C-alpha cells in the first residue's frame, strides 16, 4: 500500500450499487482494459468517471455518500474502479461486502468518513496519508480512524499477499 496517495476527486452520491460500477450486461468483461472502460459507466455525472477517449479515469479519489457498493457481491466492482485509476474511496458508509472486497483484493483503500463533500469536490486535488490516517482537500485536513485488525491485510496489498507473507514467515503451515 502506498503511504501517500494524491490525485483528483470524483463524487458519487448515496446507494451507488456494484451493478453501476461494473454492469453485468458487459460480461464477460474480457481483459483489464475492457473492465476499466466500463467503471461507473452507468453513473450519471459530468464529467464521467472514465474518459471515453482514454478508457481511464483522471480521478484517483472517490468521495461517496451512504452505502457505497451496495447491491450484488461482484468482485469486479472494486477491480473496475482500480483498473480505471481510482486508489481510494472515502465514503460516509460502505456496503459490508464491497468494503471487504476492497480490502481482500487490495485494489482500493476504503475509508469510512462522514465527509462534508458533494459534487463540488469534483476535480479538486486530494492527498491521503495512509499511515498518518488523514486526508487533505485544499487547506482542510481530516483525520480518519485506524483500520484495526484489517491494517496488516491492507498494508500487505490484500488477503492473498498477506497470507503469502505469513506462510513465508512460518506463521501458517
């Protein structure tokens, strides 16, 4: 996990479900490029999350409302966001399975924070200090809680990497 993540902000409202993040009508998704191109394709925003010309997102940090990632348990949802270019989602709350998919896959850092932002945040520069547990927008800094027992998994880059590290250290047989 990178310690400092910087980039432009995007905004999603409440109850954005995983079928909006990686719609099933595009399955099978083919390769990573195809999955990146359809990230949040059904979320109506101006500008869109993914630039149609490049197939990638200019946005690194997504601010979201309540229950981000609700709906089905599709693992392709956080993967699509990450492949498009997102590294962090700061949401007021997450659907539990989406949150765990982010942690276990090691592709998106999910931060729960009751932030004050809406569509006006789009395009603003954001810095997230993972180990320092804060993010900054302009001259405003916000401290978020620690990840508790999930930190070793997040720090390792996901559950598979964490398990491999534990096996290599002789902690698991």
